[in-house]
C-alpha cells in the first residue's frame, strides 16, 4: 500500500482522496495579482499550490500568501539547493527537487536534513525535458526516468527520510504512463501525476485526460496537476472534471447533452452553453445529473434516467423529472424553466 505523506494539514496516500495541486503563474512583481490568483485557485478547488523559486527573495512571498489562503505551499526548486534551504526555513510546507539539475549528494543531503528537522516532505520531480539526449522509444526514456529517481531515493533513504512524493512527467502520454506504472510496481511512495509541456489548450486537455485518467483508473496516483498553456484556474477545473469522470470526486450538477445531428431542430449548442454558464454562476453544489437532449431518438430515455432533463422535438421541449413529465416548454423559455426545476431539487 502507498505510504501516507503529510503536506501541511493535507494527508496524501492510498487511504485519502486524490488531491488537486495548482501552480501560481502570476509575476511575483505584482503582489496583488499573485494573491488574487492564489485566492481564485483555492476557490476553484485546488488543495495545494506550487511556486517556482527563481531567486532567494521569492521565498519571502510565502508569508504574504499564508495570510490570505489556507492551502499548503510547495517551493519548486531547480539548480540551486540553497534556495531549498531558504524555502524550508522560510515556511514552505513542501519542497520539490529536480534530480536532473540538483545532483550533488552532499547538497541533497543538506536539504534532506533540513526538511527532516522541519518535518516537511520532499517531492522528487523528474521531467522528460530535463534530459540532454534523445531516447529511442517511450519505454527506454521511462525506464531511465525511474532509474534516476530510484538512485535519488537512495540518498534520501540513507538519511532515514521517507516523507517523499515522486513525479515522473513526460510531454507525451505513453512515456508518462509507462514510467508511473513501472515506478508503482517497484516503490510505495505517493505519486504526483501530470503531463508536462502539453502544447495547445485542446492538446493539453486531451493529453492530461488520457494520461492522468488512464493511470488513475488503474489506482495509480495520489496527486494530480494538470499543466496547460492557459490561465491557472483552467488547470483546476480540468483536474476536477477528470476526477469526477472517474467517480473519484463528486462535483455539483453535471450536464449530459447529445452531440446533435440533423434531427435536432434547435440550437442545442447555444442552449447547453447558456445553461452551463447559469449553473456556474449559481454555485449550486448538489450533485445532479441534468440531461439536455436534442431529439426523440435518445432524448426521452436520457432525460428520464437523469435527475432532471429535457428532450426537444419539433422545437418544443418536454421536461422530465426521473420518469415523469413535469412541464412542457419551448426553445425560448427552456433555460429559465429548466433552471427553476433544478433549483427546486
């Protein structure tokens, strides 16, 4: 069974839910914007946040942020082990070390001793882009990633330090999946999952959904961070949807809608989009299944199977609650009428 690691007040491991981590992207020169982003990510559902530490002065930001949010904060350290020491002393709840650019055993040992004294965990985080050479296949790169992490683990374990998490991220799904599956067979440390450098927004959503979803469906992974070239709140929203799709987390109302075809006589795409925005603005939290279907082929059946739903036909709409018709309406009034019924539930 996977070990349990404590990150601030957050417990991570096999006995606990899969956690969602976010990354702060705002420039540190604008403190107000940074704090606003951190508050937004906490509101969106992030359970921990990571900060890139590029300079020693960045460490001081942790105290400002902790006055505004309750989430654990992790310092993302590359190249300079002294930044890790400063971050530990400065009040961060966790440290990420990159085994491809902080390689001195002496330096790593100093960080481990400091983390042990302050009782905070270390994540060993390796990315495929950290290698300075090409690999012949995803399998060969994945094996090398696990090998490097395994050697790094020995340094930490030699100091009797076991508050460890691991991440093995590739920019492609196969490398990431193989590396994490291979690691999970050999070690029992919690895994932080992610696909790195995923490309465009659509590519990133697809790669993250397949890569993270595939591993989670095999009970591999304890923390997820969706990486997108997009505002950070999207990463939290997509992460929540991935967990919800696997029944690993309950969200608020969920819309079930058909893809439309030539049988559909209403602008269902517009209707679904408007209704979705209305749900987001309402902040309803009850987990409901709401079906919005465009024609009579699957519409009535899906609508009946949902908690509440609507099926269109001849530009008219019938609202169902379970197996009962409760209202007849039309395209013009469907948003208002359906939303009223949802609120009643």
